[in-house]
């Protein structure tokens, strides 16, 4: 998906914070100045600042403005980061060099995949393994499955993520160089299209110390006075 303007702005500012160009305690430009620099509205600039606040990178002081937090720890925010490529996500989180490699293959659907995708056992589906490292240190690995003929999540309208600390599968443990018995951060993702068809399943693992916290956001339908949704 195209990267939303507010996510790009937040990523640009995040890199400046991580690199020390914007040190802790320094006041950030006003929303009007950010909007002018990037050619966007103040609404977009405000969304970028809210995303950075949710990540713990920025604190707001009423009537004074926004300031870089004293301890800007990495916080992963969803679903904003689902709109980016892995390269963009990790580039936004750090100014260190990031390497992302992908391996794509066709595999036979297991009973679990066949039931989830509504296909026959043994039907072909696509598997993509994505491995990422930062400054030579492995930081992420994922296994993604999709029915044959579907690529990416451009048609997705709904995403579900389940976060857990668990023992990694052997291939993930090997890539992350996990000590036997150590837990990793895992996210199990599912994406559906507008017709309710499941179009992607993904399992992602991160080192336990990669993120300080995870934040999940979703759109909620409000109920009107007649009992319907709006």
C-alpha cells in the first residue's frame, strides 16, 4: 500500500531522534511548520505527532508544544506499520543500515491452511519468508502464506493481530540466534478482504528486547440512537 503522509513524516522525525539529531528534551517544530515543510495539512501533521506520542518518542506540553521524550524507547504501533514495507518500517525505527531478504516458494496447503483459506488439502499456496537484520544483528523473521494468485494486502480491509511471548519455531530461533529455552515476541496476523475472504496469514518473531511495548489500534463503529451503526 502507498505510505500515508503522516506515517512518512513520523518516520522522518523518528530517524532524527534515533540518530541524536533531535536530542531528548528538544522542542519539535510546530504543527504548522511541519505541515509547511512537508506540504500537508495541519491535520496530517497532528496525526504524525500523535503516532510518535503513541510510540513514546514525543511528549506534549499544553500551550508549549511537543518535545522529544527523555527515554525514546522503540514501540511498535499497528495498524500504521502494516501500511509499510519491512524496509520502510525498520528504516523509520533506526538510522542503522537495515537488510531485508525474502524467499518465495509454492507449497502444498496443510490441513490448517486449507481450512483457513477455504481451499483443498494439498492445493498450492504461496509462502514468503522475510528475514531482517539491522547493523548485522537479526531483528525479525516472518512466515507468510497466501492462496495462489493473491499477492500482498492491497485488497485487505481488516487485520487481526495476536501478540504473545513464546518459544520460537526452530527456523525463527536459528535466525534470531535465540538461546535454547528463551522466549521471543511473536505476532500472528490475519488479513481479510471486503468479502470476508482470508487472504493472508503471517507469523512474525522479534527478539524480546527489540520493542519496549506494542500498541494496537482499530476503527470502532459507533451506535446511533436507533440502535444502528454509523
